[in-house]
């Protein structure tokens, strides 16, 4: 029987269209690549199901998916075309920078995802392989950190922020005793050890998230709140309600009695946090550049339909006048935010709330925030990293902190390192504020003593609300349709998105091509192999066959 596709193909409905070829196959719609219309090359598909994969989203998940498919292609000698779509005009999604004063000559600041750690082996490896440069997150900032409860600082430390070096703060130990930090460090280490299984030759592979969570022995820590978990470990409540909460609020905008314990532990892990000089998005640009994907930016995918129960997928986007056919589709964006009209029967994806976050970047010539605002004595210096706890409200009925975090991030500098001075000849610092509500210009002038230079605001649906959970979104929405961001309710980071993408690609290559990411991926019994190289990163490297 002739596949129905041929009938439609003769109506010219599914001719592929090739637009302008730019570096790394960057294809922009015609209105971006000059006034010329895209050149249409009519070409009948040689069979009903073209060897083509659509990836929707060019953030950490989608860009790495393109990279992983290319790795698998190379290893198996597969012939697979890859199209990546993103509605944004840039690669990186929630990873993007802005330049102070929108001046490209100035060192940019991260507007979204900022930090990753050495144990984030995909990102770490990518930075090395792609010749990018890492910088310490708080490099050159000699700051003091305070935990603000809306009325007073429940804790202040000097020399480094909680973000990068939380445990080495002697004052923290004094306040909470030795046991809480030591025990917490053990719990974080255990979580990290389990996480590292994801890079081993015997990494878990999953077709549903519960199975991944169970393989990583995380079932318990995603099913209870951080508060419950730390209480069960007999850890001082003040420690979890103040210090752990400062970490969960700056990392995930959520309190310890709401966020799951894994979210709490991950928030405490950033020891030695790094960023990429010039912007983390460059990792994702390089994933794409080092793949064989064609990229369609500023292109919205409008609908996805199933051609016939066993036939190809039909993807309608703003890049092409005609829909394009695919053998498989990888959805690498939060399902409910895509506004894609799915005209097919899918495994239902439960509604997933995201934290709506206001990010305010600004420059100020005030070397520290207004001490009076923080009820400090006149003449004293307020901390330059202000984290927050909700415990003032919860336990003492006090006022709510007006922001989640307020952190200084070094001086405004030119790319050559030279300090930029404002019209008064003063140097300025870059400050980042995370808040649930918009912070007004008046508020900024008050908190920075009237010395505010540039201000930039952005609202994000930043990350999943990490509620305790025993059920997760489906990874496979239908035959040939895969969903990377199903992993986000477990944990939402750039790194875990690259891991979730790797898993989906492994699954897709297996199911659709009888292949995989690594040729030797089926070899069992590697768990026992303790001789595995520390530097081995599954996917980048493959176990010896
Ligand atoms: C302020 C902030 C701070 C953060 N801090 C950190 C941090 O320090 N470290 C860390 O690891 N993570 C951090 N995160 C989380 C991190 O950004 C995310 O976990 C990660 O970037 C998600 O990547 P993704 O590719 O899954 O999704 P996204 O980056 O959101 O990519 C999805 C892409 O899909 C595109 N898209 C959606 N619908 C369509 C459509 N219909 N057609 C075409 N394209 C579509 C979108 O335009 C988007 O570019 C932070 C996030 C925010 C917002
Ligand atoms: C999830 O996957 C595991 C093994 O991979 C399987 O045993 C289990 O039945 C799956 N659960 C669901 C709900 O599909
Ligand atoms: C993106 O495309 C739209 C039309 O779909 C156009 O109006 C807009 O200017 C483009 N954006 C950029 C940044 O080029
Ligand atoms: C500092 O904060 C206090 C209290 O909010 C406010 O009254 C004062 O005006 C601020 N100082 C400056 C210089 O803005
Ligand atoms: C794995 O180990 C078990 C027992 O240790 C053995 O029976 C089995 O054959 C091994 N499998 C492979 C693929 O080596
Ligand atoms: C698919 C692809 O382009 N892969 C290349 C990525 O970069 C490495 C080294 O730079 C090349 O060896 C691959 O061929």
C-alpha cells in the first residue's frame, strides 16, 4: 500500500525549503537574511518518513539535543537531518546576557542562568572542548553576605557570598553549631555522588522520569519538602529556615517549606560556581555549531500534527510557507509555554507551574546598599550580597522581604578590563536583584542612595515550581515525539537539561534507528567497574565496546 504522504507530496504541500546558509547552518527567515525570499527547492521525499528530526527550542536542552544526535550519527554512520527551531532571535533560551548601558564594549552580565559547577560535567567539558573561558562567579568581589528577614539581618558573614563558598564561613558555624553544616555537607555530598552516576558508562537511561528518580535514589528527596527532610535529619530548624532557605530563595525563588528536598540540596551545592566569560549562551551556540543542525531562529512552531498513526510528524512554523515532515520531534521547551497547537493524541502533560521572576540588573556608584534601609546603624556598611529568609514572616509575623536576593557582581568594566566611570567620574558596580514583584525606580534610588546609573528589567518564567512530587510529566508524548523538559520538575538547571536531552536522544536513536548515542551502550555490568576514568563523561565519551 502506498503511504498517504505521496498523495500529499504531489500537492506540493510538503516540499522542503532551503533558506540562506549562514555560519553553522544558521538559517534565518527571509526578512532577516535580506529582502530575498527563501529559495524553494521542490524535492519529493524518497519515502514516507523523512530521516529528519525537528527540535523545538534552542536553549540548553535543544542545542545539546542537536549535539547529541550529531554524536550518535557520527558513531553509527546515520543519515539524519536536524532542524532546530526557536522563536527567539538568539540561541540560549533562558541563558542570555545583557551589556550595561546596552554598550557592547562593556563586559556583559547574565540575565538568566548564571552558574554551573565542576560536577556539571557536560557544561564543564563543553567549555574545555569549545575553547571557552571560565570565570569564577564572584571573582574580584570582596563581598559581605547577609541574610535579611525583612526587618533585620539574621546572619552576616564576610569575604565571599553564600553562592560560591557557603560552608567556609566561621560565623555560620558559630551561630548554628557544628553539626548542622557538617551534616548538611554530608547530605549534599551524597546527592552529588548519586548525580555523578549520570556520567558513568552505566548511566541510568529512562523512558519515564520516575524511573530516573528511582535509579538515582532520589525518590524520597523529591517527595518531601526541604524543611521536612532537614527536620527528619535532626538538623537545627534555624539552620534550614534561615541558611538553607537563603539558598533556595536565591536559586529557585522558593521557601524551604514549599520546595522539595532535592531542590534544597542542589541549591546548596554551588561550591566553586563558574560562568563562561562573555556569557553562558556561548556553550549552546557551540553545541549547535558542532552539530549538523540547521537552525531557524525567530521562528515559532505553530502546530504539530501526526500525519497518520504510523506516518511522519507534520510541523508548521513561521519559517516555511508549507509544513515540514519529520520522522521524530524533540520538544525542548516547557510544554505549556510553547503555545503549539498539537493536533494529535498525546499522553497528557500535566499543567506545570513556573516561578514568575523579576530580574533587575542595574549599575550603581554606591559601593554598598543603603544601611538605613536595612535598619543598620548610621555609618555602618550593608552587605553587598543580601540573601533572604521568609522566617521573619513565618515565625515572627514580621514584614516580608521586598526581594529574594540582591547581589553585587563586580565593577562595570570594558571588555579589556578597564573600569568604566560615570559622568561624575565614579566607578560603578553591576547589581542583580531577583524579586517576585517589580521593583520601582523610586525603590532603587532609595536602596542605592540615589546613585543608580543603568537599569534593565526582565520577567522570566524562570524555573519549575519544585513542589514535592511522586508523579512526573511523560518523556514520550507519542511515538517519535519526545519531551526533554519533563525533567525540569525534578531539577531545573542548564546541566540537567543537557542530561535530559542526552537521554531523550539515546532513546530516540534506539527507537527510531536501532542505534543509540554510544555503540557500546548496551554493555551491562559496568556499574561494578570502579576503574572508570574520572574524566569519562557519557555521551562525549563512549565505553569501550
Ligand atoms: C533568572 C534565572 C536564573 C537561573 N539561574 C540558573 C543558574 O544559575 N544555573 C543553572 O544551571 N540554571 C539556572 N536557571 C535555570 C536555567 O535557565 C534553565 O533550567 C535552563 O536554561 C532551561 O533550558 P531549556 O533549554 O530547557 O529551556 P529554555 O532555555 O527556556 O529554552 C526553550 C526555548 O524554546 C523556545 N520555544 C518555546 N516555544 C517555542 C515555539 N512554539 N517555537 C519555537 N521555539 C519555541 C523558547 O524561545 C526558548 O528559547 C536560571 C533561570 C533563570 C530564568
Ligand atoms: C517507568 O519505567 C520503568 C523502567 O524503565 C518501568 O518499570 C515502569 O513501568 C515505567 N512506569 C511507567 C508509569 O511507565
Ligand atoms: C522576528 O520576526 C517577526 C515577524 O515574525 C518580525 O516582526 C521581527 O522583527 C523579527 N525579530 C527580529 C529580532 O528580527
Ligand atoms: C535610605 O533608606 C532610608 C529608609 O528606607 C530612606 O529614608 C533614605 O531616604 C534612604 N537614603 C537615600 C540617600 O536615599
Ligand atoms: C553480568 O554479570 C552477571 C553476574 O555477575 C553475569 O551472569 C552476566 O552474564 C553479566 N552480563 C554481561 C553482559 O556481561
Ligand atoms: C558533528 C560535528 O561537527 N562534529 C565535530 C565537533 O567538533 C569536533 C572537534 O572539534 C570534530 O571532530 C567533530 O567532527
